[in-house]
C-alpha cells in the first residue's frame, strides 16, 4: 500500500490535482479500484501539506440483490462519511429501454447522478478510480472505434456542471491494485451487471495481453507517448517523473 500511496501522491502533484482546503468526493462503486482510491486518499489527507477532506459517494444502480452495506462498513473503518445515492438506472437501461449496448448510457446516467449528489452536498471536485491500465485501454478504444488519438484527462473541468474530475490512480497499475486488494482483504462488491465482462473494453484488454507477449513494454510505451506527445491535458508538470510499469 505504501507504493500505491507514493504513486498516487506523485500523480496528484504532477497534475496539481488537489488544492489547499479542497473537499474531495470519491466515486466509490465497490470495485477494487474505487476502494483502493478511497483508502489511499483518506490516508493521504492525514499528512499531505495541502489540507483536504474526503467523502465517499456511491451510486446505487437499483440492481436487485446488490448489497452495498460493505461499502458503508469500509467507510466507517476509514472514518470517512459515506453517501449512498438511490437510482433506478438498471431498470431504465435493461427493462425500459432494453439497451443492447448499455455501457455508454449507463456511464452517462451514473455520472449525472453522481454529479447531482455531490453538488447537493457542496462538492465541486470528484476523484475517479481509473488507473494506469484503464488509460492505455481507453487510448486503444479511441483509436480502434473512433479513429482518433484520445483518452480521458488526468484532470477535467466540466464547466456545465461546475465539477472538476481528478484521476489520482493513473500511475498505479491494475496488478498493484489487485495485489493490495487481496493483501488487505478489502470488501469488494461484486458487479452483477448483465453486460459485465462482455464489452469492447474487455476485448481491448484481452488484445493488449496478447500483444504484450510480443511487445513486453507495450503499456509503458503507450502511456509514455500519451505524456510526451502530449495528448491534451496529459503533459505533467515534470515530464521526467513517470510511473513504473509494475
């Protein structure tokens, strides 16, 4: 966890993500990434020179049988306030609209619900759990399916919502997250979404694994090129400070 915390802090500093006095809402789905993000930011808030506070926000998709109580318990252990946001997103997507490709609409609705909830509580900054591998996969998704070189930004200001999104885990690999999750026995909430595991992102994830058999440093080179081009808003304050691949 110390290594993850170190990389998270480096990312926060490289992209000037957190300012003194910030109130940071953390989007917590219950998956491994968001739990590690919450735990790391809660720990960072205890000693970071710029004083900030953290609160967790979880969008309840309205999926029957999905138990979110472990998230509340985990927040209690961390001493972090927890907000559960009730919605009927699952019903709208799979019963009302019967979407064949639900992921884009689901993401849009979850983001809308999250932003509405954090603004109601007076927050204007939200931390999301996208990590190193997510960034590389998103780059390939944009290339393959949109024909452009693009990726989400480390820091994004949404002027219409007056919300700033930050992604402090961008220097942390998925393997690091998995190892820390298992070692700390974090209460991961299983995602029962019908589309889970059958997405374009999963296809790209599998393709990258195949390509890495021939090009072992593929992820490292892609991530580095995103910073060195750089893609819009991807140029860190100190370019020489890049994340390790393991």
